C-alpha cells in the first residue's frame, strides 16, 4: 500500500513540476524591448530554439519615430536649413502630399554616392496613426520653398511686352 501511495505522490510531484516548467517556459518566451515599436526582424531563429541576448539581433522600429532621409547635392544643401518645411510625395502614395520639417543636416558628405551629397532628415508632420501606412525603404521626392513674397503679383514672362 505504501508503494502505491509513493508512486502516486511521485506522479503528482512530476505533474506539478511539468506545470511549473510550462509556466516558466511561457514567461520567458516573450520578446521584450526597452523601446516602443514593432519587431520587424528577428534574425534566423525559430520557435523553440534556445537563444541568448549576446548572439541575438532583433530589429525594432517605432513607427512614431520614422523620418524621410533626403540626399541633397552640394549645390542644394546650402539653400536649406533646419526647421524648414518641405512637401514630400512618396512613390507609393503619389496622390498624397506629406508635410515635413528638416530636423538634421549632415555636416560631412555621404560615402559611396556618385557626386557629393549630404544626408538630410525630414520628420513627418502628420499624426502618429498615419505612420503605420509608411514603410522602411519607401522612396519619394521632396520640394522646399526657398523664397516667397507676400502680396506680390506674378505674371508669366511671355505676357510681359516691355
């Protein structure tokens, strides 16, 4: 009788340990980042693999921190400045104008480019919920208003006789 009780207690202990191990396994299976964002790349590992923080590279992107990187030629970079407004048209959304503000202009030119070009960061002025539409690597064109005059009359040059 004692042997049956011991065997039942042993089976119960093993079942309790199995439940605790499953709970711990589930707790440690979550990927947590110290920054807000979406996990866009997890490297080359699969569920069930044992990984460590030292050899794991995970790419996390916060959609609210997206910006558009512009390359400005050396003749153009002298005409723009921080806090200047620009109108961005992404190739994926040609019907939509996106306003942005220059937040950074590189001091040194970019390497591996044809010609001398400088990196310019254009931060989106749109609300954060729109940023889920934009993706990394999207391309487009930006236009900046370099000079404007208030209350000025503009006439095409072909209509001016004298």
